[in-house]
C-alpha cells in the first residue's frame, strides 16, 4: 500500500467524521413526524400535537396546505415562514438550538427535527474502521442494462419505495463474478446499498453504503475502504433503504466503516 493511498483514505475518514458531526449531520436528529393537512402545534409540552424532546414548551405551529407549509412561531410579533417542499433540497428553519427540515418521501411530508446541542453529537465517541486494504479498491465493469428497471426497494421503516436502475457494476472476487445494482445516488455518483457477511457482528446489520468513483462509459471503481454506515445506524429517526437481493454478498468485506460504538 502506498503512502498516498493511505493518506487518501485518512482524508476521506476525516471528512466523513466532519460531515457526521456537523449541524446537519445525523447525530443530532431527535425526531421525525409525518405531517397531515391542517395545523399542528409544536413544543416540548405534553399537550402539543408534535411533542419534542427538547426546546420550549410551546414553540409554535406548522400548517400544511396543498403545495406549501407555514410555520408560525409562538414568539410575540414573529412573522410566519412559508416553506415549499422540495425532495432535492428540503426547506429549513431554526429556533434556538433546534433545526427543522421538511422532508418528502413518496409524496408525503415529514418534519425532521435536530438539536445541535444533542449529547449524541457533543459526546460522540468517533468512528471505527477496518485496516485500510488496497485490495478492496476494485475496478468493476459498468454495464448498461438492456432496458431501465423500476425496482421496489424496502426501507428500515417498512416504507416501500421505487427506484430506476439503468446500470450494474460487475466484478470478480475469489474467482466468482458478482453484480451490484446502484439504487441511489446520481448518474455521475452512483450509490450502492449492500450487505456482506461482516454484518452479522462487525458492521451495521441492515446495510452499508458505498459510492462509485472514477466513472467511465465502461468502468467504475468500488472502493470498499470507503464503505460507510447509513444514517439509521446513528438515529432511529432516519428512513434508510435496504439492499436489493443482488447486493447481499455471500462473503466478508473487511474494509470500511465498522459498527458504531
């Protein structure tokens, strides 16, 4: 293993830690609430429609209307905030240490709540990794499917989703050929949701994620040293995809991120 490659992985791990512990990282999510039409009161007091685990007793209200939502703070004289749901860029607003986002999934809106002072973020013990192994940086064939596939993908929350798949990554391991389907990400940065035999005890049981790199018309690099845990490994308030059967691998990938502390 070259020093440059090890430094590449070390730098990636540093960015991964910074992203996870940032204000919009996954360590500080304290709630996620499906929204219905009409007004819902928000606050930490028991009488609210949405009861938070932190923040003021009566924070305000959120009213869902067709195509938009309006947040009205309980603070005297506060102007209403209009939010337009956008799956690609969830609208946000803040109150004190709390951060609110309107997420959209399968046509339904939900309120995701973060607390930047959450102990899970401020006391985070760090990430654990397998030793870096360049053998797990694999150049795979990037094969265009004969026709796009509309594939149903389940989630840890039991919410079914549908994704479009146009390619597959084909690679060899121990003399056997395997195919991985990119169920998420973008055309320029395909994301693979996968599970291998380390998930029984050493890595997160549901899945890990890895992004394809160095994409060409016929090849893609799968660097499993950069395999990482999904958000649901760190919070109960995330809705993470599960791997399709093709991405459940019958061997151990001793590379990348291990199960959280």
